[in-house]
C-alpha cells in the first residue's frame, strides 16, 4: 500500500492514512510504522477449541456468534484530515 501511494505522489500519513490488521511484527518496522488492529489470537484459538470440543460432544453453542475485543494500535501511518480553509 505504501509503495502504491508513493508511486502516485501521496504521502503517508499526510495525504493518506493507512491501517492494517493483525498487528503483524513488521507493522512497527514499516516506514512509517503502521497503525493496526490487534486481534486476541490466543483467546480466538481457545474459544475455537472450546467450540469444537463442545460440538464433538454433541452440544449446541449457546450463541450463534462470539465477539472478542480488538485493540487499535495507533502508530505513525494515520493522521487527522487536513483542515479546509
């Protein structure tokens, strides 16, 4: 994404804010460091394992959907929009 923006003359974050997902290790080393959404991967795995084991015992899930909290990790790839005079 950064390279595509540079190729058309956009500057991150001055002209374009960029947000990634998963908070991969490289996000903090990107230039500029990438703002990301961090997912609770260990909790996701544990929840999925419990669900699979329950289904294996013939149990039905209590809820058709499970939501887990995410965290916005703000770094230098985002900025407020420029002020319009």
